[in-house]
């Protein structure tokens, strides 16, 4: 019985074999507000640029492709009881809301409520960058520092079944809310 439970848990936390997965190298949010940094793909190529917008009332991060076109924006929602951040698409339309669950007794839990209706569940050790993102119990992304030896760097594996920009933006939002003093 224990073996069955463990196999089922591992199956839920593995990517489906038919799915393509792209790995990105992310920087832990150690930069000062207003700094920019690159998100690189698994080949070391610049995939996205994160532009921390300074001199704003709200924490704002623009995510741009290598040519400078905005693909998403992450922005805090001030004056809320619960910390949350909105993700907007290139046209400024809200596509998701990232927020921490109120009650999480054993591990940190976050939700990503997409405007499309699909809700993503984030579970794991957020502070140490060791967590998964699931949709309907199926892993669609995984964050881990184990994949890189470089300090302040972590990896983000994203399934081809989800919008990469939304997942990357959600990871930036979670990092920003989990490490507010940095």
C-alpha cells in the first residue's frame, strides 16, 4: 500500500512524457528595485528581460522578449489585506492573480488564479526556491535551486502545455512577495 501511494505521488509530480519542457535560469531577487536582469533558456541564450520599474508606488516588473517587446507585467496590489500581485499581458489586460493562501499548516501554498478559469496551485518551500506548480493535480512547472551551482540562481522547468510568460511572471511575483526586503 505504501509503495502504491509513493508511486502515485511521484506520478503526480512528474511531467507527462509527451509534454515538452523548457528550463529557464532565473536570478533570485537579489537586485535592488529598479534593476534589470535576464532570464536565460537552457542553452544560455537570453529569453526574457525583467525590468524592475523604479519610482512607482507599486512593485512593478515588466517582462520583455529579447527585442524589447513587453510580453507581461507583474504588479503589486497595494492596500490589500492579503499580499497579491496581478499579471497582465502585453496589452495590459489582467491574465492572472497570484496570492498566498491564508492557511498553510505544513508547507507554503500559493494560488495563481487565471482569468481563463484555470487555477494553478503552488506548493513547496518557496523561500528556498524548491516548489512545484500544478494544474488539476498535474505538475506544469517546477522550481529548484538544485540544478545550478551558481549562488542566487534557480531553475524553472515549464511544460509546453501552459503559457510560459504567465508561469515566469508568477515565479517573479512569488519571489517578490516571499522576499520583500530584498
